[in-house]
């Protein structure tokens, strides 16, 4: 390294770098301080170095691509080990199973039928009763529509109404928890059947539902405002409405198609 | 700790998969940016993100509840980045010890050079800085980032990267010189 000794020798770049980081050898420190105090050229070089290194700090970080979190989770989840069991086991275990009642049962029946569109007849109607000629499409579309309607109501209340009070928010959290498990099943079903548009909306819905369900009991009004702003910014309500409307149309189409079919003889 | 994190971390520690997912959703972008700063390319950064979350999941029971989750995660991410850089260094050492000194990890070649056209097209300071960082070798970048951004001493950086202090110092010197050459035109008084 250059710059040692006399006042006529300027400080080297290496010396300035170590000085900037406060890593100059203790023995060299007085010489450096004295030289810097007296040498205009080294002061200028030092200032220039400081500006460059400060500029580095001001640079915005490189951002991950949109949807990155989703991809991370998709890769991560299979590697996490089974402390919570399979998706099916968890679904049956959830206490909200009982609360979700008819809707979950309908989704499950339709899901078991293995299709998001098209399929063979199953035997459960949207009101939970057995109906011999209800197709799985009709059952599923009605169930998804019902789920989306419930989600819509909850999000609308959250966004438009004053739920800053702890009691009111606790109620929304309970509803969000109920909706999460059902949402996941429907989303998986939609993804498996290649209905990417529905799966995407349900993925975003699930993220928001999780956030609501997992929020602390003493959530602050600022945090709530942030959450509402995110729901609004994503156009989530609008997108849920669109899918719900599409499901209603599909249900109507299913019903009309079913009405045109000849009655099957009862199975004896 | 962030109150929202505290509640979710508590649930995640009890094995609640959805709570852990909420943490992944909330922090993955931050982890990615940090990993990218350390490694210098998106693919390596994504690998680091995965590894960091796996480690976090495995070590969650040891996480001190009063600590800040993001700070804890930050440390894990830095360590995972270092593991990746060191692992690659050892593997590449077997072929050519100078390999890591020849250019940026995954942007070697003429494309990585900030041509006048690219420099002129870029008006954002962040772009300029990131271009400049792209000129550093993997080791220079790691050493510089650990010293300049993470605030480790040169000796600590050397320990982390498995390098002698003098070699670490020279990596940092080279990094700063490159940054200075690339950025000086934008900080002229």
C-alpha cells in the first residue's frame, strides 16, 4: 500500500477504504487523521469514495417477480414434513367442518367425483338433501357459488363496514377460518382440472382469508386499514364476484341440461 | 417483534401449517431481495429462499419468542447465501481456483458489461448500482455485501467465507474499486 510516511505522499485508495469502514490499524490512525485534516486532494478523494458507497446504500433492492410467494410455497410445502398430516386428514379434522356443513359436504362429494366440469351423476343437492339426478357439476358449481357468496359477504363487510372493534373483527376471523379449508379444497380441485382462472382468484382469496384468520386478536386499526387497502388494490371483491356470477351461470346451465335429460329409473 | 408476526409465529411453532404459510407469504419477497443482493442472480436467490425457509421451519422451535422474526430470518438467509457461495467456491475450486475471480457468478461474458447503450438507457440510480454490483465476482460481491451492507468486520467476513483476512481485504478493495469506477460519473461534485 502506498501513502505511508510523509505528508507529500497521498493516502492510497486502500487506506481510504479501510478508513471509511473504520478498520484502519490503530497504529496508523493518527497519521491518517492528520493527513486527511491537512490534504485537500485526499479529502476530495475521501469524499468521492463516501459518495459512491452511500449511493450503493440508496439502491432499491431487486424485487421478486409477481406471484413469487405462491411459487415458494408450492415448492416448499411438500418438503416440510408431516406435522399436520395430509390435506384430507386436516380437512376432516377441522372443527369448522361442522360449521361449514352443507357447503363442505357438497364440495367434498363433487371433489370425490373428481371433476370440476363434466361428470357422472352424484346424489347430493345444494341444500344438503339427497337428490338422485344432481350431477357433480351442478353440485360443485352450486357449492363453489355458495362459498364465493359467503366470502363476498365477509369481505364486503370487512372493507365497507366499521369492524375496528375487537368483537366485530373476532367474528370476521371466525368466518375467515371457516372459509379457508373449504376454499383450499375448491382451489385444489380447480387447479387439478386446469381451471387456472378460478384457481388464481381462489389462491388470492385464500391468502387474504389466512391473513384475517391469523391476525392477532388486538389488531390495530392501522393494520386493518392496510388489509382493507390490499383487498381493494387487488380488486379481490370484484374478481370473486365475477367468478361467483360465472358459477351461478354454470349452475343454471347444469340445471337446464339436467332438465333436458330423461329421468333415470330408480336403482333397485 | 411485529405483533402480527408474534401471533402467527406462535401458531406456526405449534405446528400450524397455515400460520407458517402466512409467514412465507409475508416475508418471502424480503428474503428474496436479501438473497439476490448476496448472490447476484435470481436463480441462486430463489434457491436460497427455499433453503432459508426449510431451515426456519426446522429451527422454529428454537426461535426465541421475544426476538424479532424478520431479524432471525435475515440471519438464516445470510447464512444460507454464504453456504451457497462457499459450496460453489469449493466445487469450482476443484476445476479452476481462479474461476470465481473471472466475472460475476452467472452473468459472465460481454453481456454483463455495462455498455454505453445500456448505461445511457438506464436512468435509475438503482439500475446503475445493480449493474455495478453485477460486475463483481461472486466472492467480491459476497465480501463487499457482508462488509458494506451487513456491517460485519473484515475479519468476520473472512471467517464466514472461509478466507484469510488479507484475501478478504483484497476482495473488498477490488469490489470497491469496481463500484467506484462504475458509479463515480454519477457522484461527481
